[in-house]
C-alpha cells in the first residue's frame, strides 16, 4: 500500500436534511455548543459573497503547493459536498483558482476549503460559490502528488474526517463530527432560540442585566464609591 499516496472511498456522510438544519444557525452558536474547543483557525476566511458554507466533507491531504489530488477529489465529490484540503497551510503556491471553482460549480458541489492559498481572487469574490482559504497568491500549483483522499486531516488542530459536517460563515470554519451531529444540533438550536429571545428583549428594552452585578459579586470584585 502506498502510504501517503492513496485514494479511499468515503464510508459515510452527513445527510442533506441535517446539512440544511445546521445551515441556518450561525457558526458562533454551533461553536458555543461544542464548548468552544474546535476551530479551523483565524486564517481560514470566506472569500466569496455571502460567506455561508455547509455540507459533507470529502477530505484531501496534499503536498504543499500541489493540487493533483484536489483535481481527483473534485471528480469524486457528490453534489453538495465540501472539498476540504489540508495543503499544510503553505501560501507559496495557489491550490485552486477560477477554473477549478468553475468545475466545482458545474458539478454542483457545496464549496471548497483550502488550508493554503488560492488565486483569481477577483472572480472568487464576485461569485456566490463558497470558497474558504488561508491566503492568496498569483503563483500557480504543481501537479505531481503525492497526497491522499478521504483520510482524516487536521487544520489548526481541528480534525475533519470524510463525511463529517463542515460549516462556515464570516466568523470562520467549523467541523462537527458525524457521531456528534444530533447532540450538537439540539444544543445549537437551543442556543440560537435563546439568543433570538434576548435580541427581542433588547429591542423591547426589557433585557435583564442583573446577572452582571451577580457575577461581579460572586468574583469578589471591589466597588469603590466616589469621594
């Protein structure tokens, strides 16, 4: 077996209905429901219009600066899938550009995430197709391999496995493990509903702020009166 240069079939993937449920919840609320312990790193940013992204991951581990296996993943991916590429975070060479984005759109994919650089930024920013990346450069990629498809990858400590849920918005990128989907969705929806109620109370001028003084008192904060 050619370790480091392999293509695996994906064994499972998050259901489309679950993707839709998560897609309307802000990533920050999903993150809060996961104890704020997972994130794709501050460098991964949405480069497209609209910023939202949600779908099942097809993962790629590529040699920095090389996109041969990314091309193969685009051919393998199913409609709605998110191609998530760990290119080592290197920004020397662009892993994708306008042509590969056009191919992904034609294949009705859900988005592309690059832990590395992209190019053709004007075209990406002008479109709605979801693209997250760590940086931008005009220097193009190589196509020599090696790399692996549908293996666990890690981006800034966040593990992404084939079929896991990947969500993103203007705050960044997050992965929800396949086996945690039900628990995280229940908590994230409850968090989202509670924030909606808070926003309504703020707008109505009825927001209860007593918790602030209670927290300060519990922490033994000293209050010093004037004079």
